[in-house]
C-alpha cells in the first residue's frame, strides 16, 4: 500500500496501523444550489506523486485569473513545469534547496513558500507549452514516471556521482521528455503575469501579489479539548481560532481563494467528505499525511442579532445582505476545497457545483484532534494562506 500512499499524500507520511480503502465509488450527490461563495476553479487534476503543494498553488493561481503580457488568459498552468524546477533545486548541490541524501518522500515535498519561491524565480508555463515532445496532452502519470527515472539515476545512473548543473538539467530533460533550453520564450516570468483578480480588487502582477499573501498557522489550543481521549472535537473555539475562521470567511466572501493545510486521515474520509464522526465510526486511525487544498466555498449557521432568527447558508447563492450576515455572525459548518486526487476512480471525491474532484470538511474535522499513534495526537488543521487585509 505504500506506493498508493505516495500517490495521494504530500509533505510527509506518518506510519500507522491503518490502510487506504479502495472501496469508495464516485459520489452521486451533486449540488444544484447556486454558490454562496463564487471562487471559480479550473477542473481538478490528479497528483501522481506527493506534491499537492504545487497543485494547491496552481489552483490558487488559476483562480486569480492570470493573463500574459498580451492580455491572453492563462487557463491551464503546468504543474509538471514547477515540479521539474523543484527537482532541479533539490538535485543541484549549488542550490539552496539541495538535499543530500535524497529520498523519494523528501524530494516530492514542499510547502506554500517553496511553491511561491519557484514561481517567482523560474516563472510559470502553460500546460500545453510543457508537454512531452510529440505529445498533444498531459499524461496523468508523467510526474511519477519522471520521478522514478530521477531516483534511478540518483541511485544507479548519471546523478549518482555527478550532480553538476548540466547533468541535472540533462537528466531532468530526459525524465520529462522536454528540452528546457528551447522553452525559454514560452516561460512566463511572475513579474510579467498579471492577475485580473487580486486582494486589492485591481489587476496586479503575480510577483507582487505573492509577496502579500500570508501563511498563518491555525493556533493549537489544547484548552479547547477538555477530554484526554482522541479523536476529539473542540468543545469551545478560542478567540484566536474564531478570528482566523472569520478571516477565512471574509476572503472567500470576496471570491479570493484561500489555501488550507491539514492532516489527512483516510479513515475519516468517505465519499469526498472528511468528518470526525466517520473516523469514530471506523474506530481506528487510518493512513495519515499532510495535504494542501485551495478552498472554494463555505457553509454556515448563526443567529441574526436584529431579529433573533436562526439562519443558515448552504452551497447556494444568497443575497449580499445574507452573505454579509453569514460572514459577520455565522459559524462555519463546513469548508469546501478543490482537491488534487482526480475526479473519479477508486477514491470518491465531492461534487461541488456539478464539478467532481472537490473535498468537503465538516466542522468537527476542521477543529479535530486526532490520534497519530498509540501515545500521541495532533491537530487536523495546520494553516491557512490569506490575502492582505483579511
């Protein structure tokens, strides 16, 4: 099962006694209600290796409506190109991010800052411009094949004793079936990519917008968990956590994509939904690992202070007044994000606005404390990446 784990998890793998179930089917539920929060997203893709951080970054970028110098919309940013550059940094001992010794799990890993650093330094590319020579579409397993080639070269081939820049680039070109030197004209520098959507509400260069978004840890408040047993949901929400969730609502309410980092437990996952109730039902922890997604929507419930009436917002369009009521006085009941586990196959995904490939987080999971071993536990939600002013 380890090979399957690597295909789904990124950043780190935690050894557990659980396993990944392959019995889930494509969810039949489709949301027909209009949007509460209109954060548009491109179709979900499948991460063949543990680099969800690249897919979350690309989802964020595409949601910000990037355009090139000629004003043409960049509809499909290449994850493979950024993965090529990430491997280049890891492999070249002259680079800051080089790793020695190299491990498969380590070389796949990254985070929000690494993704933004790569985009700022190397730029981005359209997917169609970074396809293998002679191909007309991206192979969903291309990155896994490339990584397998690189790791074999590190262990038994040219990269075992020679990790000079020329050799690294040559081997990466072979792995990804491209000639990177011939693609210079189609690389889009971050300073030359304008975002039609930004936190300021005005078009802004990608390079500048990236510097203003902030990676913020979701506070760990053990006082919210009075019981020693896990899995456990917070009995109260501390002021710092509540303030963070309000910031998330405000950003999503302005159609700004928020990136979320969290711990996966596959025994808490069913039909595209993470829930602590599901984890308790399964009565044991499952395979776990770190993951990143880009949020698209939220649901909420609260009390109107003027009328005293209870209100709720679902995955549907509401008036601007009701939206503001939800942002100011509603408690989040779930978050919905674009995932990178494909749109079908063995692992069911959540369908949001008739689009498969999403994931839903029930509030008990967002605020969950889950066992990571027989003697330790950890908080589910790790961080959010938020825009300036939110």
